[in-house]
C-alpha cells in the first residue's frame, strides 16, 4: 500500500487507536480525578499521533526522521505513565497489559519506520 498522506501510515493508525484507548480509561474512576496524570498521559499519546503527522507533512526525510524520534519518545512517556497508573491502582493488570502492549506495538512500528527513513536519508 502506497503512503500518500499521514493517515495512511500504519504507525499513525495504531497511535490513534492507542490515544482512543487512553482517553477511554482516563475518563472513569479515580484516574479521571487525577488531573495531572490524566492530562499528561493524554498529551503524550496525542503527541505520538501529532508528531507522526507533522513529520510526514514536512516533506523532508531529515525532518520526518526527527519527528519520528520525538514520536517514539512520546510513546515511551505513555508507557512510563501507564506504570504509574498501574502502581496507583488506577488500572488493573489486564487493562494495563492491553494498553502497554498497544504502546509497545506503536513504538516498534515507529522504530521500524525510523530505520527505513534513516536509510533513505543517506
């Protein structure tokens, strides 16, 4: 499948799913009342999507690569915050595993895309 717009990127599609999941779990219970963590994990998940989109639209392989680096780092931030949510009891183990698995998948896809773009730069 040819990528013609950022919405075609599998990484962006998976990041969108992750963001939707994050918003769902942070809308209920104690998690919804921890405004700091709730807002931070939401911002981090949105950052993954946004950096993929912005980097792709920049039109330069070098800039796209840099935005992929940032998107992958934001994904790591989401994963770290998921551990905080687990440790504070905001997430049970099964929900945590589902979210963490999705975040890992997004991170791996971004990593592969980053490596591919890095090869095209040289």
